């Protein structure tokens, strides 16, 4: 029998030390991913005809305004010349300016057709994607209660206000979609701390920047969520470097749409 001194001085190989289990995707997670993907596609496919049936009719004021900007260019669609010579900046103050993405989407749609439903089709698709994204957000928050996520997506598809937003050539549907992508990416990063989700978050922020002034509200919400979602990853030595890299890549991604 070896003495305690010999046992203490005996080298221990790395193979003899306990090793953590390999990071493999379990069958349960794979099945959940397949189910979520199928349900996402199902909600999108169902939502497109539901929203599309409300996309008929003449363009109303703001839609026509965006369409003109798309066909003639945003600088040609200026409404900031005041009729009052004593107040030349009146319409500059009163005019509600928007980011350019909606007009650019309509410019692409006009190359295919100028029919009312064809002009509104990209926004119908954005609304349908938002229904699917709401399901994904719910599934991420309630992984053991996917019926809750499905119910939320179904309820959204039956909401008159949403159907109005997802059937007209206005930035509403893209705004909803981008906000949901931001939420989904933030949830996924919080749960797994994978830096790729920060890149997706930054890309969604960049798209919102060229879509609507709702960006400013979203940025405030992100700042409020930072202590709970991102700071814990920065405090951890294991995830600090990857999180910083993800934040830098996300910031770069946010500048691409602009």
C-alpha cells in the first residue's frame, strides 16, 4: 500500500480528471426546434391570405404619399413649402417625416405592378412574418407551454387593429416585425449567451432606424433591459470576451441598413 506522501506527489493526468459532458444538442431540443420551425411556417402561410383579403382598395393619403416618394424619389415629394410667407417653416415643423424604408419598398413593388394589392403585398408578408415571430417569442419565453405561444399568435391574427396594420402600404407591419425580432434575439441571448444573437439584435435595430422613429422608443427599452440581459454576460469571465465581440459586431450590423 502506498504511503500518503507518495499519493500526494503522484502526478495526475488530464484524462483522469472529470470532464464536462460534450455540448451536443439533445433529441428533445432538436424536436422542439423542428416543431417551432413548422409552426412558424404554418402561422406565416395562414396569415398571408388572412391579411391579404383586406388589402384591396384605393390608396389612402399616407399610402399615396409613400408611393409617390417611391416612384418619384423622396426629394421630389417635399411638402415643406409653407403657404404663409410670414411663417416659412410652418410645414417643416408640422410635417411628420418618416424614415425611407417604406418608400424604398414601394419603389421595388412598383417595378412589378402598380395595382393596389401588389403594392401592399410586401407589407402583408411583413405582417404574416410578425405573426410567426410572435409565436417564436412566446415559445422562447414559455418553452414548456407552447400552446400559450400558439394562442398569442392566433389572437394577433384575429385582432382588427393588427389586420389593418398588416394590409396597407405603411410602416406599421415592418415596425411590428422588427420589434419582435429584437425581442426574440434578446430573449435568446439572455438564455444562451451566444454572441450571434447580439448581431441579429443589432441588425434589427438598424432596420428599425430606416423604418420609423419608433427606434427611439425601442432604444430606451433596450437600455432598460441591459442590466438584466447583457450585464450578467459581461460580468462573467467565461462570456465577457464573446459578449464584447457580439456587441461590436451588432453595432456594425446596425449601421448596414443606414
